[in-house]
């Protein structure tokens, strides 16, 4: 059953078409990921699904009484409410049930305590029936423990100041509140736009598990490729006015996309070869008098007029390289405070006694919970390098104070890609005129020498996927991700040799992130990254510093290696210490088997038959899944068939997963 259906939907903004003739069906327990370049229309499509943005053409159909919640990138919350009350207010049906139950209970109590006895017994009976109905519905929706559930979700999302007013909170904090309210409400359809932004790695890991267990349908826009891969079971790629479905997770999408690109390139090459031969024949000047020759000429003309699918621009990140000396950044016994606090005032430092010499080829990641001091450290480094920052790192009143020393090499040319690049990209100049994209780049340089050639500001913007038609548009029309990409273009035009990247993955599309990762692999300079994006850290760093109790603990390797070692440490801490038993009370005879080496339980006859049956069935199920995926790919625009096949694929995948777990359990028993 489809909860939301878009049929023949088109959406455009003036001359720019985001998508057209779109058909999309969101079924029960859907797990759909939307991907595509910044500005392609992913957030707009979420709003159309939610009903907050009308389609330009086509129809939006919604199942009766379907509850839909959208958590967008700018949630609107009542600034006068406290954190806890704001989440209560957004908890949907559960909150309404609690309110109604309280109102009916109070009305019934008032009826029973009426001294005049004038209350109609029929009214009290009606209230009792409604109270019973409300109680049953609250049992079903688990609304009784709503406050406790809200507190637990907020704690998991790193929100602890439950009494603060919403109006006092940052945008990232407000987004976490809206996300918490949506998760607690458990709607039939949950639409999430970049939910992992402003969450630390532990919060993202928890959210990934929560979304995997979410009982309703889920439509997700995220740059976190681990979440995308683990949570989704269907991908829709929004790009160049099209929305292309893929019946699988992110890994499956990558495989299919590679195959499609290869097939498209092969077909185009064949077409060019045929057309080249036909044109050569035509230029030889044969007398086109026969019907056969005229038909051949008509075929050539038809081939020339074939519509060519618009190719996706290839983002090209490259920069001139400045020489970097032996010393990039050097910290010696560095302790760090913020907001003017100091050791004399007795304040606890964010960072204590950190010493490290960043070398010219370092790839360093800095991780830790929100508020630990990661961005503050980068601000201090940027201030020492004399680099202006949207966060005001060079403002003496805002710059963090420190003990110890922090020195920046004399040859360092530092670029700071911080979380607040939109502040630098002001929509109007000092005279109040609208700033255009090309003005932003020309402010840094009108042209640059790159790869042995001179590039104008316009040509550089084209390398960053801003076509000439868009370059003279106002900055105010850019999406959040496009602003980040423009800011990155402006930074790289200055040819840095040290990069500070503070949450660089926020609001960038997956394609841009992949190119940025490739660029960092070839970048000849020092890179320091603060990020909660596990995929990005795995690809870009080979050393980590983790904030733990006010200190930066060093770990060699990428983020996955760090997580593995941390899990091993936790397991070792949880493992109870087993005291050695006295020899006299040991049940094992001298030299006999001890309890530590006791043999495994043997499989029963029934379990052995079950294992043999699974051995035979699992390959068959895998083949059925492969066939279903092929049928889905061939279903075309038959959306009724697509919906049926998607449901069958989901059920089969769950059966395979359960079968594999049972096979592992049985195979570990002794035969």
C-alpha cells in the first residue's frame, strides 16, 4: 500500500527544472535514500512529499489518515518554549493522546465530585467509555512513558539543557530538538533532510541503529554514506531533471551507476563511430538518386538529431602548490580556554598540555563530542596564521586564550574551511548591491595560473560545477551545499599549503565529497580535519587525535581502526575478572578438561537437519534475490509492479538475513 504517491510531478524554479514527469511511491516500511548534486532538488522533493511545497504539475496522493513528519534543515520551533516542552509539542499523536486523556480524567473527576448531584449520569458514562478507549490507544502507542522516552532520545542526541529556551539555542541544537520530536512521534512516514549534520559520531551511530528499527516508512537525504548504505533499501538519484530509481542500498547504487556509465560511454562511442563512417560516405559525394541512398541520407540526418543525454559536469578540484617548509604547525604544552577564561580564574580548560608537531604531509583527524573544543582549536590555529574566519577567529575578544605555545611556520599559507562559510558569502556588498557568484571569486583573484594554463574566474567556477548561466545569479539563490562549494572554490584559488577543514561534509553532496576526498589524496600539504563523517575520515586521515577528559589522545590509523580498538577496550573493561578457584574445589580432575576448555554443546539431530536445509536453501534464496533485482531493473514505469517487487525483495532480504544468522548459530555447535 502506498502512503504517498507522486504522479507526473514537475517542479521548476524559472528556467531551472529540478524534476519532471516524476512518479514516486512511498510504501509501508519504505527505506528510501535520495541522492544527487547540491541544488538538484532533493530538499524540494522532500517538501513536495510532505505537502509543504506544492508541485508545479502532477498530483500528490496521500493515504487517508497517514501521519507525515518532515525534519528539514531549518525547523520552525516556538522560541518561548523550553527544550523539553518543544519536543513534547512536536511529539504528534502521543502528545495529543496524553492531553486528551488528562482532560477527560479531570472532567470525570469533576463529575464525580459534584456536590449538587446535577451531573448527568449519561455524561459520566460517556466520559468513562472515552477514557477506556484513550487508555487502550495509549497502551498501543506506548504514550504512557512519553516523557521518559523524550529524555532518553534527547540524551542520545547530546541534548542535556532541558530547561533552556529554544530562542537561546543554535541552529544545530534546534535541529536536534526537531529530530528528537519526530523520532518520538513515530509517524507513518518520516522525511529527514541531512539529520546527521551537527551530530557527533556516537550520536550518528545510535541514530543509524534507531532508523534501522523505525517501524514506519523512511525517506532520507544524507551525505553520511555509512548511514545511507546501512539504512536504505532503495535509492532515487535526482539529477539533471530526472529521478532514477535503484532497487538496493548505496553500495548497490554505486555498482549499477558504474555499469550505466560504462554502457552509456560504450553506446555513445559506437554511435559516434557509425555517424563518422556515414558522414565520410556522405562527403564522398555519391549520387543520392536511388531510394536506398536517400534512405541512408535520412538515417544520417536522424542520427545527428538524436537527443543526447546531458552529461554531468565533472567537478575538478585542483590548486597551485606553494612550497611548505619543514614546520607547518607546532604545539608545545598547549592548554586552551574559551570566552576569556584562564587558569587564574580557576576555569577547567578545554584542552590540557597538548604537544605535537604537524609535519608538511600530515593527514590528521580531530574527533570528540560536541563542545569538546575541536572548532576552538582550529580557530586558534587560524588566528595564529592570520587567517580570517567566519567564526571570528582573529578577533582578540573572541579568540580562545591559551597557555603553552602554538607556532605556525613562516611558509604556511593556510585556508580555513569552517562550518559558517555562509557568513563570508554575504548576499550584498558594502554598497547594498546583490553579490553575484562571479563577484565572490573575483574578490580573491580575477584569474589564476593552474596546471600550466591561465584560468579566468568564470572558467574556475565552471570547474566547480557552476555553469556560465548561473555565475551571474545572486548568491542568495544558492542552496546551502552550493554555498559551501562556492566557498571551497574561493579558498582554493588562493593556493594554500595547509588546510583546516571543520565539518567539511556538512551540506555537500556525495559526488562533491568523493571528488574532495580524491583531491586530498593528491594534495601536497598538511591537512587537519574535524569531522563526524566516518566515511570521510576513513578515506582522508591516517592519524587521529580524540578529545578524552580534556586531553587529545593520539591514535594511529583511520576512524574504523580507532572504533575497533575502542570497542576492544570497552569489552576488556566489561569482562568480569574471574578469581582462580581453589584446587580442592575444582570439579575437574588433575590434568582433565577445565571449564575454560569445556567442549561445545553438540547439535541435536533436528538441528543438524535444519543446518543441512539452510545450506541448501540459502543459495536458492540468493538466486531469487538476484532475479528479483533484475526484474525490478526491467520493470520500467510499471509502478504497480515496482511496488510489488520491492515488497517481495524486502521480505526475501529479511528471510535471508534471519537464515544467515541461524546458520551461523548452528554451525558454531559441535557436529
